[in-house]
C-alpha cells in the first residue's frame, strides 16, 4: 500500500482541509500504522507534533517543574532527545527504539501514556503522526511564535495558477458566478498580501471571489475605518467616479478623518481595560478620559506604533517628558482598584502590579502570562521567576494601594485646551493686578490716627491689624478672605484700590474653581530608590520568596544593556518590545488589525500565541505583514490602508452553499468579510443615519439613555444613574460613561473592561433584537430617520428608497421597495385606527419632532425605519 495523500496540519479528521476528507485521513492513518511508506510532505514538529504533546503531555512533562513527573521534560529539544534509564526518549528514524512512541502506542494500560486516570488519550491519528515524524528523522523546530519573523518571498502568481489548474483537474468544484476564473487570476491581486491568500486557496483547488459592488464596498470600508456609514452624497460621488483611483481616494479620505481615531480607539480601550470607575463594591468614579482622548489623538496623528508603545509604557521616563507623554502612561493605571473597607493596601498594590504585567504580556506578546504567577507555565517556556522579573518593571511606582478615589497618586492635572487658555488668562490678569496694587498700596496708611493733636492714637482694632498684616504680603499671594477684608477696610480711604482688590479676589476665586475642575489623571512614576521585588509563594502578597531583578523570558532576545549601568526599567522594556528582532510584538499587532477587518485573526487565538494557541492559517502572510510593519517604521495608517486596499478585502461577501460548508468561518479568505457589527457601532450607525449624531470630540464621558435602576441594583442603592440631556444623548458610543461593575447596558457583546481583552465575543441572540427593536435610542433614531426622509418627499415609495439608502448605502430592489411600502401602508392603517398609539410612539426620545408631519404618517414610517435598522444587512458589515 502506498500513501500519496497530502498531510494535513495536525492529522485530525475534524480539522482537515477541504481537499482531505475524513475517509482519506483514515486511510493515511492505516498506512502509517502499517509501516508503509508515505509520500507526504514533511511533518513539521512545531505545527504537527508540539500541539499533540502540549495537549496531552505537557501538564506532567512540560515547563512546570513543580508538576513534572519522572524527571521527564518533553518541551525542550535537549530533553526530548536525551537518554533516560538507558532508553532514548526519541531516536531519530527509529520509532520502535523511541520510548516516547513505545509508551503512547502500548497495549498494556499500565504502560500506556497518558495514564488512564489523566482523562487524556491520543487518537490513532495522533499516534500515527508521531510515528511518521520519528521515521522522517524527528526534525525538531522551535515554536513558530518564538522565532523572529523573516520576510518570506511572495509566491509567484503564475506558478500559483498552474497549481490551481492542477488541483481543479483532480477536485473540480461547482461553478459560481461569484468566483474569479483561473484565467483572470494573473491580474487579481497586485499586493503580495493577495499572493499569499491566492496560494493557499489554490492548494485547496479554489479561487477567490469577484470584487464587491461599489456601494457595498464603500459601506464596508467606511464602517471599518471610521465606525460610521457613508452618507448618500458620499455613495453617489463614489458611484459616479469611474477613475481607477476612486477607491484609494476614498480610503485616504477616511484615514484622514478625525473619525478614524475614534473608531480605532475602541479595541485599544478594551485591551487597556479603560473605564470611568474603579470597580469593586463601592466603584468610585475616576477621570481617565484624558488618556482616552490621548489615544484618539495619537491614532489620528498616525503616531508610529513603537512610539505609541513607548509613551504608554514609559512616557514619564523619557527625557523631559511632556504632559501628553505622562498622560499616556495612564495605560497602566486603567486597572481596577479595590479600596473597600478592610482591604489591605499592600494586597491591592500587588494585585495592581499583577494586572500591569499580565496586560503588557497579553497586549504586546500575545502571551498567557497569568499562568506563571503561582508556578512555572505548564505549556509555554515561561518560569515563575521570569514572571516576577517582568513584574519587577511595574513594581517601582509610588502607588501605595491605599485610598478609594479615582485620582489616586501618582496623578497629574490634565487641563483641556479651554481650561489651559482660561488658566493663562487668569494668570495674566492676576499678575497685572498684583503689579497695579503694589504701586497703589504704597499710598495707603492704615495706622490709627489720634482724635486730636493732644491725644495719643487708639490701638489698632483686630480688623486693622489684619489689614496691616495683609499689606505686608504681595497682593497675588493673599487669600480671597484677606483680599475681601482689606478692601472693606480701605473702601472709604482708597475706593479705587479697593476696587482693584475686589477684582483680584474675583480672579483668584475663578482660578481656584478652575483648578478644582481640571481633571486629575492617574499616571505612572518611579520611586527614586527602587522597591525590592520578590517571587511570591503561590502569588500571595504576604509570602515573599527569592528576590529578583527586572528581566524578560529567556526564550526571547535579551534586553539591551543599560546605558547608565542601573537595572533595566520600564523604558528599557518598552524599547525591547518594539525592537526589530523581537519575535512577537509586530506579529501580535498586525494579527489584531487583521481580526478587525476579517472578523478573526490569522491566528485565531488573538490572546495566545503560545503552544496552546492556534497555528496561523497563513503563517507566511503573518510574517510578511509583521516584517513589513516594522520596515515601514511601524506606520499604523499605512498598514490599515494596505489591508483595506487588498483584493482580498475587496471581495464580495456572497457565499455559495459549498463555500459555507467547506469554509464556514472564511479562514481561507475566499470571500469578503461579513459578520455582525459590534453593538457600539450599531448604535453609532443608527445615530448617523437618523441625523441625530453629535460629532463632538473628546471631553468627559456622557450618560445617555439607560433603563432605570441598573446602577442602583448593582451598587446596593449607592449609585444612581443621572441621565444627561441635549447633545450628550447623541454623542458617539466611545464617549459613553463606563461603570466598571455594570457596563453600559446597550453594549451587548462588549468587553467587560475589568481586565485586558483583545478578542471580544460575537454572538447572535434574541436579546440583541430586543435591544435594537425597543431601546429608546433606536426607536428615537427611527423616528428621526423617518422625519429626515419624509421632509421634502410625498411619495411613499420615494421615502422608502431614501430610507433604504441611508440604512445600507444601496438602492432597494423592486421587491424590497414593494415589501417596505406595503409595510408602511399596513402600519398607517393601524395607526389611523389608533391615533393615541401613534402619538405615544412619537414621544419616545427627547429630540424635537417636526409637528408639521401628520402623526399617523410619521408613526407608520417610524415603523418602516425601525425595520430597516434591524435588517440583517444593516446589522452586519
């Protein structure tokens, strides 16, 4: 028997590609177990073998020394190939001489590994895979994510087309009018990015899809780059522009929009666990929104990602840091803070440092570092010592862990531009008055005068003594009480000077009020004398063990030497993370960018690039994008532009039944992205198409509509939600107040913002429909949307078409137009019979209604617009 089947990545039938059926996999297993030669591709240790060992063996024979059995370690090359008790663990080319294979294939239950009481077992496929690997020479490779990415050569398109034609000859696929014919693929994608996608599709005998139509593409890219849909005018301009540069010009316009930073900030705020309160039972408010505004500005200004990293992790340690660079370090003060009564301050402080270290590992390394807090990591090569070496970078901040407020030291005032201007004006006014008063007060004589020449003067009154003492101070240094008293004393003697004193009093009162209004933002700092760091036994704050210094895991390149000879600090760490030779940072970041656009990363486990994480679907593409990102100078907008300019991104999202069956999650990228938008984007879209959206940028967080009692129930009645009015109701979701213990209820599927999250959930439940159909925001948006399309239009069919264009950026088909028109007529008849119901519906929301619109008509068309806001096409990107 000769096996000629291609080898799947992990030889598990349930994970096989479309070109290898479960039956074919079974035949391959039979061939391998029978000892027959297999003309398959080389089995890759990192891709095919390590995942099997990690899932089944590393818990007892992996990195964690504390749980290791039989002094046997299988995660390192030296241990995997060593001799133990006279037997080779793995003997290259000799499965029967390899103790590993002998034990996993043993018939005797007492000999077989994993042991039966572990509830783990290897499938026949996995055993066959290990045997084949040993037969092929047992070539060992490091885990792919720990090897520095090397820029791969994009596969030539011509060779890819030849491969495709060869594959299609053996596995013909049903024709689809959405697919690009093989003859047209030479010109399909101009970017090397597309060449990697095309190659992977060709290996499966498949082709990419044709481009999406212009209206749908414009809506897709507008939502992706700004979080808001295109206006009808923007759609028309794009459809009318037949130039080859039309799409690129749209992309450039969207990248230059201030909406870009607001859209891109959301995922970063999830990762940074940003919120407007501390969390825990009391959940006091905090003022971290200036940090949020810093993120938006940095993204809009296209701050290179390496600088973006350095300023957030160590902006305060830069030479002569600016206020903005210090505010940027609020990234690592966004964690929860437990200030409950009875809480031990040092325990809170240690928990906060844990959070900083683990968040940094997740965001920049894609590493599950939390596992090493109490013991060596059971799967990845991170020891407990290395955990605390990373912990040490964040253990030197002056934070004490005590206190309950949301402005715990270290904190800095972060005035708005308007507050800065007012501060400067008041400072100038006070300086002017100080100068004028010093000159005027030289003429004052407050010593008591005798009633006559022959009588001695009376001793000064307490008020006079106070005024005389006040005069000894410079005017600008006096308190408002002193200024008021002095002005009263001299009023009759020097009314003009008294007026100057009252003006100075008013200016200082305004200055004091302004200083109290300026937000205090929690930031990072370092103690002059470094705090000692100890490994903590089982992670307990009060059980210090061995002392450690700052450091990073040995699996990664070493830290650069310290220029001053002092221990490495946060600035050293930040620069190390974005050094060109670092294997993970660029991969992790571009993978999250890919996830934003395509719904799932090239590595699906966005938070875990370790051995328990998923293998990349397109490993060469991931390395290509990572190396390109670094080579560009970490140019964020350039990377986003490259992704949305690709032919891969611009494909139609139409999927045939075969495509959905063979690749339900679109991991091969044979069609364009299509998935439900996050709830915050659905809300912003509704506000935008209704005309209610208020595009004010920055500032303190706002409180739009929310059901009564939510805060009170979560806080035992201690916190009451006070809804705002006016513009605050219609600002973008980014600016909504986020209470840590009960986030905004309209944001279903949003991250909790209690810990770092880089992979938000996406589900589709009836609760979502109930919210979008009934929440005040959406009903009011439907009313305003109806008013928008009714004004200036009388024909119901024209109104339907205009509303449809607002909702999904395209023209309705005749059938769609007719269905919606019929719905309007049905609702109009209903409300004609119940005019009170129409009036009640039209009162939802606080925005004013055009009373000139007939109520029955308006209510009926509100219903049509609410249907449009709930269309599957509207809710999906």
